[in-house]
């Protein structure tokens, strides 16, 4: 055996527990389906999850759809194939259910960009402002907010706020700028951003448009304004998925995490989807947090009923109010 390869193989066997090597069922899809019945569980997955996870999920959606599903499920256990703030939102809505996240390290750069102490100071520096926070934030930030929004309903929610009411929008400055543009409202923006969406390059986007003049460019509002300028349609992941089905275009340049392309191909098999490239030709348009979840980890979290989401009750109650407001305002 090649010496380098031997070192890698040895390392895998040393770091993978023996139980995990021997006990993983041969048919993971079937084993997960069996556990789902046993636990009376529902599997909720975001579009940025790997295709196998999307294929086994009971519901696939954007952050708004997933929180609406979490609010109405009758399952005893919610298995959240997404990132921490999404599973945490499900737990805030369902304190008595077990909420599992396949990998507890699946965080979010946007949530990390808004630390609670600094945000508390920011809020104190802007008295009289209504705080609207993008759902991509921690429970502590939600607890300091008046209304939560997602990329699907941010414009609609801001439009419902009295015109003379000053607003703080956090943590995504790109979504905030996009909402300001759409509503004509000034808002004070927290300067956070998503490491995935900010890697899309305007130059590469223009190059792709030149190479594929027939393709329509579509983008998620978390992208930088320079990229959004080249998109003929901007929307949440669910909105983008709906749009490609309605549009008469046959090909699309897609500026968001490429996990969504799995559902786009399923919904419109004859259409072509070109993932927008990042600044370098790396795979950094894939969300490193979302991709921490795997089918194997999904199986183990259901089998072992851990890792589970927990949070202090006072924080949960304070974070629940702005989420409920969002759910009411997006009907
Ligand atoms: P939506 O789910 O609202 O489309 O947002 C995408 C995203 O970045 C989730 O983390
Ligand atoms: Fe967070 Fe961006 Fe990943 Fe969404 S894509 S989870 S905003 S880091």
C-alpha cells in the first residue's frame, strides 16, 4: 500500500469508534425510516443539505417554510437537518418535543457575526428603534428583537411597520440593504454577512452571463449588491425554486448555495442550472456548516437521541414572542 494512503487509512480506523464501523446498517435509508416510525419523528431539511438527506426528509423548505412546519407538527421528535439556529427555532416553538440536530457544530456565520453583548449595546445606542432580526441569529438575539423575519417575508414585514417608526435590521447587511431598496425605508443595519453568499464574484457572474447569454441569472438576497445587480430575479430559496418553474427560460445561473439545484433539477428536469462560481474556483459556494450534516450522522442522532437542542426557559420565552409575531405577520 502506498505509504501516504496507509497513514490516511490508519488514521480513519484510529479515529472512528469500532462500534460506529460495525453497527452502521447497510441500508441507511431503511434504517432511518424505521427509526422515524419508532420515534414518531419528522425530518425537516433545508435545501442546502446534501441530496441524500433531502431525499429522505418529510419536508424540505426555506427557513420560513421550515419554521411554519415546526410550528404545526404533531410528531414527538423533530430531526432538523439544517443549522443550529433553525433547530433552535424549532425548539423555541416546541419546548416539550425532542429536537435533534445531526451535528451540533452546524452553526452559521451570520449568527456568529452578531454577538449578544455587542448587539445589546447597539440596541441601546439606538433608542426608540423597532428591532427586526433575520431568523439567522441566535436565541439570545431573537430574545432582544421585536419581530423575526426570513428572506421570504422580510419585505412584507417591513412594509407592515408604521412609516415613522425607526427600525434596526440585523444581522445581515445585504438582506437589509435589499429590503431598504424594495421598501424605500431607511433602516439602521447591523454589519453581518454570510460567508457563502459573499463569496460570489461579480466578475465571474458577468463572465458566466457572457458564456451563457441565454441563461437567466437568479440570486438569493444574502448576496452582495454587486452580484444582485446582475440578477433578473431575487428571492428566498423557495421563491427561487418556484421561479425557475414559472419562467419560460430554459437555463439559469443560480447565485445561492448549490444544494438547491437538487430540487430545481427534480422540479424542471429539462432545464439547465449553472451554479454561480465563487471568487476562486473552489467549492466555497457550499455552506460548510450545512454540509457538516451527513446521512450517517442523521442516523446516529436518531438512534442515540442526541445531540438535542436545549436552551434556558427565560431565553426561549423571550425569543418566542418575535417568532410568533413573524408567523402572524406572514399569513
Ligand atoms: P432561506 O432559507 O430563507 O432561503 O435562506 C437561506 C439561508 O442562507 C439559510 O441559512
Ligand atoms: Fe449561515 Fe450562510 Fe450557511 Fe445560510 S448559507 S447557514 S446564512 S453561513
